[in-house]
């Protein structure tokens, strides 16, 4: 099931995608997507409502392009991983030789969050704005000191994050905060896919297109730290609450894209596509809303 949060005149409402093109309002069942994820009874009720709508009422529902999609959840914590995909190595070389011992974790602040329909404003002070297409894990059940073999049971679902960064500002300090935390630098969405629809989060293809050109294409089978390990690891030191988001890192760009690097500019579009989850397209604009 694909869950969304969408804007209405009376405020945000939870919904579900029906038939790939329509939105079903779930506000009669729950007040938020997080509530649905954390309650098996509500989750079953939402699934039943989606099935019923698909069978008899789909065409009466608003179409996806007609609603404004907000971030599917508003996380209390938005945690991200640095290097987590192994790069290409020559034949005969151990691909795990340079693996770090522990995940490199950093935080994106609340002001960075944006929805699928929100453009990203490139700050006037920007120097080298770049994109990172990532799978984001949404916590469904409170996780504290979770054993590795139980970690995935605390995942509510998966969505997509574009970890927008200004590389020059990122390099100005060891903590990366300024380069990672400009307003709107974390587009999230367009929906959340519930955990039951992803048989193995370590067998998904992550691709990124910039203005129609594929610049990233790599399987999550090449990650250093699995989703289960990351949830387990983080929960040993902090409590992960329902709705918290953990973004799992980005693959390295393809060689041609690395060689042709140029900072993002107004008018650019970046699409992050993940098998089994969907795609998130972000438009970049100048301050004042111009392209």
C-alpha cells in the first residue's frame, strides 16, 4: 500500500494511492500516516478501504496530479548516512577492504523537509549544490535497543529522499550541517510504501536522472550496512520513534556523470527512482521562485 499526506483547505490529511493514479482520503480512519503505520488494526482497515475503492469507486476519487502532496510523514528525527554503497573495484580486489567499521550518521534539520510537489530554492549564497538519491526508511514502531533479527519489524515503510547538499559549504566544517541543512534540502516522497510490499530492502535498484540523463544506477545489494543493521545500530544509542526517518545513503555517480559534474542550477530537474517504491522528481529554482 502506498500512503500519502496531502494538503486540503482544512489542513493535511492522510491518504492512499488507489490504482496508481487516484487518492483515497483516509482521515475517517486515522489522523496521520504515522497513526496508520503504528496500528495493525488501522493498517488493515486502510487496506480494506483501498481495496473497496479500487473495486467500485476509483474514478470518483481525485487524481494524483490534482492534489498537493506533502511529505508522507513529518519526522521527529531525520537521520542520514554518509558513505554506505561500495564503489566499483578492479577484478581480484576485495570490495569490502575499505568498508568503515560503523555507519557515518548525520542529521538534517526540520527546515530542510519538503514534499514531492515542492521545488527546492537554490540559496543566493550557494556555490556547489548537488543531489543524492536515497531510500528513506520510516519507523513504524518505537525502536529502542532492538536486536538485529527484529529490526525490520520496527520499519513502517520506505520512501525516497533527495539529500540535497552544497558541497562547498559542506567542506567548510567537519559536521557538514551548513552544507546539508539549507531550507528545503530534503525533498521526501512522493508516498510511503508499506513494509509488506518490499520483500527485501537489500535487493532494490536505485537510479537517478538529471535532466533526463541517468547519472546513478546501483543495487542496494552493494550497501555496506543493511536497513536492519542501521535500525538496530541506531536504536542502541537513541530511541527511534514512529515517523522518524533514516535515509540510507546514496550510490556513487556513474563515471561519466562524475567527470561532467556541474552544480545544480535554476531550471534543473532531478528524478530519483527506486524499484518497488516509485520516483521523486525535484525542480530547482532561484530565490524568488524563478527558474
